[in-house]
């Protein structure tokens, strides 16, 4: 069981580590709240893994109440973060979150002091009323926070436009809902055991194990989701960068002077590299424009239409045929065309980097296919 809680603690710590730089850089209250909640969760779960008393029923050592207070703080902070992430506070429950958070910590501390002052307060020999009081205090501050997190996550899942965001919020929703049910069940069993013969600690330990398993996806998705989105975005940019290589190589062989000098400090920044490659391709196309021949464009367009290609693919076929013919003519030292193309595929250039990359990748694919065919 300790392994599961260590994994959950590490996941929460990773989430906090992801959120802290963004909170400092952007001064974002949402990221700050996420960092605070994940830090509290990491400390709470780490204490649960390090101190067996935290997961045992009927004990009230200092680690138990420290973990309980941190868990309550993390729960309500995450609830407030989700409430403000959707564009502002909309419900009365969002307004009272911070006071309730403070009240939760103070109340848990007072209960701990009360139990510490009572005789026989430590260990598993704690009296039934003390155990019932402790569990009621925990449920009072945990259950509303978990319910609020589940409700907010469900609302965000329904309004999110991107599929990844919807899946992430669904995982948070399911995790919070499972934690709510398991927390209530565990508290009920602990109270039953303290009041008389009950199902025993093995069942309570199983529920605690399930709680550790349930919290991992909900916490992990808060950082793993954005991190995976960032990694996927970077991978797409790198893939596009390499897919443009056939077109870029053909252009630079004809007009090598368009190659831009490397910028200092760019490092491995793929967005700058991709932008530079797109600029070099566009400059080369403009330099080769006098060599573009209308008859090549007409022939390529007719072939594309006979193959029933889409409009975008037809434009890519025409542009690939024209630029390759122009590059070959320039490399061979031929004179510019007497009747150059006055209107061509370059007029369909995208207004932003992403759309332009998509367009040029289609052209580069056609060129790569032609090169492969010629090598055969």
C-alpha cells in the first residue's frame, strides 16, 4: 500500500513542479492555486506512505492530523482553482471556499488538541467518541470539497472544446467522485469498528489502498495532461520540420543564398527552426518565380483533376511540379521563362505559421514521392 501512496505523492509533486514555473512566469492565480494544492497533496500522500499510523483506523498521532489538514487544504485549494479556471467565480460556494479552507485547518487543529488533551488519546486504544468526532470532522471538510471538485470537473468536461481537455476533466471528475465515495465508506467503517464489532481493519486497509489508486489519475492528469499536450505539440513541430526537408533541400540547391544565418540563443527551439525553414522556402520560391512556367502548371493541374484529387492536394501537385521544374532550370543555368506564371499556388499561402506549414508539408510530400519514384 505504501508504494501506491508514494507513487501518488510523486505524481502530485510532479504536478506542482510543472505548475510553479508557469505561475512565476505568468503570475497566474490559477497556476498558483494548482501549485499550492498539488504541494499540499504531495505532502499529505507522502506522510501517508511514510507513517503507517496515517492509514490505520482509530489512531490520532501528529502525522495523522498533519496529513488530514494538508489533505483538506489541498482539496479546497484545488476546488477554488477549478472554480476560477473557467473564467471567474460564478457560484456562492466559490465565494466561501477560502473561509471554509481556513476553517477546515483550524477545526482539524482544534480537534487534534482536544484529543491530545484527553487521556489515552494516542494509538489504537482511542475511545469510540473520540474516533467518531475525528471522522465527523474529516468528513465535514473533505466531502464538500470533493463533491465540489467533481461538480466543477464535470462542468468543465461538458464545456471544453478540445478532446484532451474533456478527457482530463472526466478523469478528475471520476477520481474526485471515487474519492468521495471511498472516504465516506472508510469513515463509516472506522466509526463502526470503534462503536463495536465491525468488518475489521483489513477491509479498511483495502479501502485506503483503493483511495491511493483513485487519486493518482485525478492528480496526475493536472500536470501530465498539459505536459503531454506540450510534448505532443513539440513533436508535431519537429515532425513538420523534417517533413519540409525535401522541399527545403530542393529550394536551397537552386538558390542557396536564401539560407538564413543561425540565430544565437535559439538552441533547440523548434518553433524558431520551423519558422526559419518556412521563410527560406518562401524566399526561394519568390527567387524562382521568374522560372515558373505556365504550361507545367496546366499539365500538373490536368493530371490532378483526372486523378480526382481534392482542391488542396491539387494545389500541392501543381506547386510541386512548378517549383521543381523552376529549380531544375535554375540549377542548369537556363534563362527565365518568357511567359512566367503570373498567378500560382503561392497566392494560397496561409495567414499564420500553422496553416502555412500544413500547406508546404503537402507540397513537400509530393516532392518526396517524386524523388522516391525517380530513384526506383
